[in-house]
C-alpha cells in the first residue's frame, strides 16, 4: 500500500528574536497550506539562530513559543516542523525539532552534536538518544538534524523502523566545499536508507561573524535512488515537492540494502 505526501521546505533566515521568527513561521505556513502541502518544514534553530546565548531562550515543549507554533499549525490545517531549543536537565539545552499540527504531536532531540570546524555545540547542547518516527498524511516520516546527516546508522535505523521520508532541518556551517558536502550527504543518506530525504537548511545570511553555523541554503529533496527532485539556491525561498512512497517499496524490493547489510562487532 502506498501513500503520497506534499511537503514544503521553508528556507528562511531566522534571527535573534523568537517572536519575530514566529512571524516567519506564520507567513510560510500559510503559503504552504495554500499550496496544498501536508507538512511544512523549517530549519534547525528556527526559534533563535545560533551565535548567541541560546540557553536564555530555551523553552519547554509546552511553553509559549511552541504553543504559538501549534496555533499557527491549527489555523492552517497543516503539520509544522520547526527547530527550537528546550531546557535539558544538566543546565544545557536540547536541540529539538517540534512536529505539530493536523493530529500530529512529536519531537526529536538532535543526537549527533556539531563539535567540528572550530564550533563546540556540546558546550551548550545536550545530546538526544532516541530516533523519532511519526505518521503524517499516512506516510511514515523520520527526523534527523543537521550534523546527524553525516552518520548513516541513524538513517538506516529509521529505515528499519519503516521510515519512507526522513526530514532533516539544518543550520549548516559555511566553508569551502560545505555546500557540496551538504547536498552529497542528503543524497547518500537517501541511498543508505532507501527513503526520500528532505533536507531544509537556513538560507545563507547576508552577513555573518564568528564560526557559528548559520546556514548555506541549498535545501534539497532526494529520492531513494539519490535523484535530486528539487533544490534551492542560497537565498530565502520555499520548495514544494510531491512524494509518492510507492517508490520506496519498489526500490527496497530491487535494491534491499537495509536487508543485505552486515553488522560488525565493534571489537
């Protein structure tokens, strides 16, 4: 049995004020609903961009900011996926993806933290531990966040759990070759997991200081065979794609990499 889903990737540049970022969510959610989308995906750190005191802005999943996102989703009759920060038990925060609206309520805490390229996310962010899979419009959707995309095992685990689409909100760090890595990794993880991968990055900021990962744009949707179904440039925009999950079933029958793979002892 196959299902189809229409999703929109809202490639925005979030700022330092959560209230202003809610306005961006409202505008793009309305546009996605008008386009007939079942789900609209916003980047990692939509609540508040990196490069500042994110612990000050963290709120629980039942806090005012998340409730405002829920209201936007309810008003437009669509599922919203947006990156935020929630308090963690050790004084740090969790880098959380909120998934809400149209009968869906879930969250995912980023597992692999970006301690690379001179940035130490783990200084302020505590890692998550569990994969998240939900059903949206009859389609099984898994979640990963930014740096997670470098780790095939998470995507393969989501494939094992039945994911047909994996959504990846991101705030990708800039640098030489980073755009090419971003798009290559999205396609590779689609191949690894035989799922569609929909990776939504922050748009490239007009100006950036320091080494905080603020986004390079180039949001992308890849098929289970690595084909690029749609891709944006570096500027703010929205990409809307129709996905037919019948392709997942077909690819897994002809190229059963999840079934064929071997598990090696760490020793």
